[in-house]
């Protein structure tokens, strides 16, 4: 009887006698190998990535009130994107960066913007244009917060 190279599983020739013990032995080898792989996969999965990610969405209300975004915890960095604009910054800091097309959509610009934090809630305010506070009426927005593990 021949055997496989890696796990020495049975490979019968037409003239070999087939025994239940051979099947049981092969099944034990396969079970042991799979259990070892499952343990390795669990260990790798537990250590994957170096941060926790939180993703939120909302629909703009028109900017009559400041836009408030509540995270489960203050992120190390955040990004709010939608309507050809995005704001990114560090959690807990009073300034972020706004990048977007101008009001006529003819040019792009980058500005520092003031933001406010109360616990894990981010507040975006802009009295010039709802778009600049990421709150254009009926437009979808996506929020990403990243927090280092540990």
C-alpha cells in the first residue's frame, strides 16, 4: 500500500486489502492536522490588525443644527465623508481638516475647521454652508473611527 507524502494517508492499490483500521488511522491523522490548523487560525485572527474600527452612516439634515456624531469611544482618528467632501482629524482635538469642492463645485479647497468633543460625541458646526459641516439635506454620509488596540 502507498501513502501520501505529507500525512502518510493510505493510498490503496487494486490488489491491497482494505481494512477499517487504515480508515480509522487516516481519520485520526486528518483530525489532528485540522485541529492544529484551527488553533493557528484562531491565534492569527486574535492578533489581526492593530486597531478597532467603527463605521457609522447618516443622512444630512440640512445644517440648521450642528451635526453631532456619537462614537462608542473617542477614536484616535476619524473621517467623515460624503457629498464630495471629507473631514478628518484626531479624536478629542479641537481642529480637523476639511477638504471639498467649493460651493459652485468648480474648485477644491482644504481648510482647518473647528470641531468640538463632548465625551465620545463629535460636533461639526459651520454657519456658511451645511456642506462644510457634513450635513447637506438628504445626502448620505459615512463615518470611520479608528482606535488603537490595547
